């Protein structure tokens, strides 16, 4: 499915870039406000996972769990975050998957570079955002991140993808 026009493409692209910037700058409160009240952040554990209810996931977080993890990352006594993890989110291949009344699904690719203490890690994958139009802009109803290596053994994942 194509974007209706350049404005729609720019609107959605800028939303995704804004979200990535909030994550890279650890602006957790602003990031969480991008979600609808029932918004879900989901990173499946296996390829092709069809739902988050009947299978384990790397992350499956509603508003409460996202908030708890963000607070933990900000906690001065969180040893794993001394110094805080640094990230860069790079987005690409942004495409409109579907559009419905006040809702759309956008697919993109993600390359995430993480630096923590002395280790650099790279993650890649695809992201599926289900967005809902609100009075003041788009809100994330669901963010699904399918990592290329989702089923690989991972050290503790501390970052929001």
C-alpha cells in the first residue's frame, strides 16, 4: 500500500524518527506518552510468533511494565546503568502496510547500536507500528519489534528497541 501523498509519508516518517530520538535520549516519559492507554510494546522470542499471550516473549509490556522498566533504568542504584547505556536507532524502509479509519500500520527496518560499559552490541530487525490518530497526533497502539536474532542467546537486554 502506498502513502496517500508526500504529507502523509512525512507525517508518519517524522513520528517514527521522533520516537527513535526519544529512546536514544532516554526521554522515557515522553516516549510512553506516545502510546495509547492500552498500548503494547512487544518483542517476540521466536520468528513468526503469532501472539504475545500464548508464547514467551523477549518483551511484552503494557503501560505499567514499560513504566517500571523505565524507572529502573533511571534508578541511580541500577549498577548495570552506570554509566547509562547509550543507543542509536537507525530506521529505514518505512512503508505503509495498511490504513483504516484513524488507524494505520507502518513497517520499518531497525538497526540499533548499543554501547554499555565496555561492550558494543548491534541489533537489527523489522518493526511494525500500529498507530491510532489522536487529537494531537499519532499514538502507538502496538509496537512489534522482530529481531533478526530474536532466538539467539542474549545478555540482559536493557534497552527499548
